[in-house]
C-alpha cells in the first residue's frame, strides 16, 4: 500500500471516529428531549484492489421502528380521548355530590321529605310550612344549577374542540414546511435527523388530538392520514375548520369539523373520521355523555315536580285561595281532551262551609259538567260559569284555565273522585290544568297531552320544524324542514311522516292514547339519529311551540330541570300550602263543613308523593318504567357515578397501554447512557488508532525523505 493510501485510510478513520463521537455525544445531550430518537453512524469498510482502503461513511441514521411508533401513537390517541372524558365526568360527579351529602341534590330531596313530614305532623305550624316550601325550592334550585353546569361544560368542550382544531392546523402547517426541508436535505444527501426528530415530536403531539398515522416517502417527506385513511397532509394539506356554537344549549346544531383541501378548495366533513384523540373525547362528551346526564336530571326534576303537583292539586289549603290560576297548558279553547273519571270543584267559605259544587267528568268525547256534555275546553268554561251560579267564574286565556270565587272571602278547591278519579293523559283534572300547582314552570314538564290526532293543531301559518338526520357513525344524512301543514294534528303528523318531504324514510310519528307523540324508527334506520334543531312554530297565542307541547327534541326535554320553581304565592304565604282535603260525598250540600283547619291529609299526601311509584320515561342512560321520585334520584346518582367510574377505568387502562407502548418504543428509539458511553469509548479508541496510523505514515515519510 502506498503512503497516500495509508494516509487516506487514516484520514477516513479519523473522520468516522469524530462523527461517531459527535453522534454519541448528541445522543447523550438529548437523553431527556421529548420526541428525540437516538442516532447511529452508518459506516462500511472500503477496499481497493482487494486491500483495505479505510472507512466509507454512509451517514447518520435515526433509529426508529414504524410499527412501534404507530402503536405508541394509537395508544396516545386513546389515552387522550379517555382523559378528556374522565376529567370532565369526575368534575361533574363532584358537582352532583354523594347521596349522603346534605347539600347535594339527593340530600335535598331527603330534606324535603323530612320537612314535609314535620309540617304534616303539625299542619298549623307556619314555621314548618315555610321550611318545607323553602326546602322544596332549594331542591329545584340545585337541579337548575346542575343543569346549567352541564350546559357550561358542553360549551367548554365545544370551545376546546375549536382550540384543538386550531392547534392541529398549526401542526400540519409546520409538518408541511418540514417536508420541504426533508425533501431538500434528502436530495443533497445531507443529515436529516434533526428534521425527522421534529416531525416525530409533532406527530406525537398531533396523535393526542386526532388518531393519525404517518407514511414516510422515499424523498424524505412524511404524509399524514387519519386511521381510517383521510389524508391530512400529502402533496397538499387539509386545513381544518370549526366554528364553536358559543353556547352549551340543547337543541342547537353544533358545527362539524370540516376540511378544506388547499389545492382544490373542496370541503369535506371529517368529524366521523376522528375516532380517537382529545377531539373525539370532547365530541363524545359534548354530544353523548353530558346530554345523557342532562336527560336523566331533567326527567328526575320533572318527575318530582309532577308528583308534588299531583298531590297538591288533589288537596286544599285552609282557607282556600280565592283564585286558582292554571299553568300554560298549550291548549286551545277548541281542544277536546279525552280521558275518563270524575272530579269535583268546590267553592268554600273562609270557615270551611261548602258554597257551591260542580262535578266535572272526562270521557272519550270530551268533558261533562254535572252530567251534561261539554266537549271542548270552551264548552267546559261556559258550562262551569252556568253551573257555579254566580258563586265563581271560569275563563280560559292563552292556554291557562282560571277559576275565581265571586266573594273575596270564598275560595276554591278540587278533589278527585276516590272511586273513579278523573284521568287526562294519566293526570287528574286539576292536575292537568295546573289549577293548584305547588311547583310551577313556564313550559310543560310532561308531554301526555290528552289530545287526539283529530284535534286542530292550532299552529300559526309560516312556522317550520327543522330536523337533522345523522348516520350511526355521525355523518349528516339529511337536513329536513317540515312546514306547518293542514289544520289537524293528524295533518301535521302526516307532513312529518311524508317520505319525500318529511322524515317518513327514517321513521313514523304517531299519537298514543295519552296524547304522547312518539317516533318509531323505520327498519334499517334504528341506529340513525333524528334531531330537532329548529322550531319556529307557535300554537295560537299560548307562546308554546309544537316541540315544547309534545316534547320533541332535546331543547324541550333536557332544559326542564332549569324551569321549576315553587309557586311564588306559596312562598309568600305558607298558608297556601294545601295540607287539607275536601270532605265531599254524594249527600254533601251547601252549608256543610267540607274543609277544616288542622287537617293534615293533604300534607301526608305530599310527603307520600316522593315515595309512591309513578311512571318515568327513558332518559339518557336511565330506562323508563315505574319508580318513586326517591328511587329515580338514586338511579340518577348511580348513573352519574358509574359514568365517572367507567371513564376513570378507561383512562387508567388507556394510560397503561400507552405506558407499555412508550416503553417498547423507547427500548428501540431511546438513548441508553451506558451504550452511548461504550460507543464513545470505541470511537475514541478508533480515533487514537487512526491517529497512530497517521503518525506512522508521517514517520515513514520522514524516513524516506532523509534517505534521499
């Protein structure tokens, strides 16, 4: 070998050893850098004419495993989704409190029973009555607060989705810039490890928001796709767009995460393609978990209010109030309500003597008053005015039935027939009209209307119902607007069920015997979601819409928990609490004592109302069926707790999988200080050997020169 060959071999060895030491040193200095993968010097021996000719440096390579990287990214997406759900549900569970916490919603229901029990034991004690009214109000205030908290959390989740989408766009934009750098460096055979490390760091962060996978190209670029194949970055990039609703309200159509292709400008809905990551966790929280909890809360509050009102309407205060003003039923004067049974309305003096009595019946053809037919509500009002004989008057305005005693010292009370109680949609006469409600609400708290399909719909012209139909995976299948049609409820139902212009392709609406509007999904569409997101209808002058009257959509059902309040007249005057009951029989005549002070039968009924079974509709994760308000509250507590516990378990499991995946990935990509120190020692020795070879070649050269 010539001296030049020896010197060349020594120089290549020195260069390789220097680069190797620099590589090892760089690994050590970045041992704790997130997203950093160790690098290795790739070198091979070089030969010339069958003889060793030094070292050929192939470059510095980043050590990684695409399969372990993909597994770690998927695990990170799942962990982020689980974390978003678990953190929020744990926070909400703490807001609900435990069943044994006196300040919780459930503790306040127990306090209602204790207060009503104490007041019923001494019905003349005004302090105990005030305490009972205050505790009832406290319970519904807490239900309202919790419902508002759920809405706030929905809004927060919506805002976090917007923030997440913004960060995703920033990451994709930077990845696009890095792709240009990597392409240039690859073309010039330059070191790409810094660019690749930054790409890996960004991909790790991106996977926390969206479940993605990377595809490395031969020219150094990294293409990014969602796990189901939607390309976020290739030759062009997708710019994600999302506009938050700015409210956590129910019945609002929240925005979709769309993507604009920078090359063509086409817009695509990629919400269903986001199957994991923080964005999916937030979307599931906003659209599934929180509405389900709100549904159970609304049904519980509505059931408690309805149970108390049922008892209060069948009881009487002493002295009875001069005016009974009913709730806004959403009914029209022309409506004919169907049902069965009997109830009595009585005008009573302030000393408890019967002044006048009118018996009201309910039949399949409408009302009867003292046995005479009075089909519609208007007929009922006219008949009541005639039969009261001037002792009282009735009126019906804007959906409210009002009874007024003519003499200021007289009052009014109602009583269900004990043998054949009146039933309209499963509620008594006074209860259906809310004549003596203890708990009031500006909107219907129940949706058994007692109306039939032949009833006039009474909807003002120009109104419209807007529906969105979603596929099982969350894609928008249709946007359908159904205008007010015809004159009867059946006409409007037919418009809703029209397969061409309505929802008939997806299912059918129908009124049942209690006047409840139900929707039955068509075969093949059972897992589709039909959501009402707009209702501009109004029934007559009641101020109530079609959806509010029949409980169509989340806005009508899920907001009920925020609408209940104890009747202000009762809060102002505790004697208005109906703790007594009318004593009416077939032989009772005017002048007989029918109401007495100290009667606690009504108070006992109020106490029992929270423990007697009643029918609940399915709501959220709670199935419908028979349960007492106390039992249903316990079910709600269990549902909220189980959701939070399940989310916590899922987070722990996902975190464990992520830790295992990260550990496996680190075994390949991570920096081992012992190994790097060993490599540094090896390269130092190689450097020393190459240096000695250089020294030897110098000495040989000097010797040759001295010989000349």
